[in-house]
């Protein structure tokens, strides 16, 4: 666990100084994970379609979470099924972000879907947690109104 945190810290520090390397492979518990830095490659400052700003990332992350730069931590298959694996990775991410004083959001795709994420971002006084799920099929009726969501 400590080696994984140390490796993740190294990647985060490298990205702070050099964003040329956008992908790193890490190992935890005998399993490979790919840490990928996502940054806008071309900015359309004319107020055009914000979807045109991104060439290498799902636009849903930008829309849902309002972040322009972020890192994805995922196994080669793209997302995590194991619900016990996610808390361990989030703990490692929290420790690494705190040790580096890094404010880059780190997201983990989960649940067998490429548009369900969990993650976090740390700043000096605030921890921001990110979470999204994808509802397959028909949306339950009580979720159609705000009172059903609260």
C-alpha cells in the first residue's frame, strides 16, 4: 500500500512540473492501474461549443464536475467492479494528494460503466468528493422531482 502511495505521489509531482507525460502505469496488490492526466489541448475562447475543447477525455466529467484538468486512475479494463477496491484506492489517493499538496482532482471510473466516477480533490482547507452513477433503464418515478432526490 505504501509503495503504491509513493508511486502515485511521484506521478503527481511529475505532472506538476512536466505535463508532457500524460500516462503512467502503477501497480497495487499485483494489479496494474493506469494514471492518466487530462488537460484541455486546445481552448475555444470565442464562446463556442465547450465540447470542442476536449480531444482526449469524456466530456461528461467536465460537465458533471466542472473541472478542467483532472487525473483518472483506472485498471487497463477501464473501470472497477470490486467495491472493496475503490475505498482502498481512494484512501491512497487522499494520502498522496495530501503529501504532495496537490489540488488536481483524481477520479476513478467504477461500476462497469465508463460514465460512473468517484474521486476527490484536496485543497488547504477543503476536501471535495466527486461521485456519479449511471442509472440503466427506466428512472424510478420518485427521482423525477426534487423531493424524491432529497
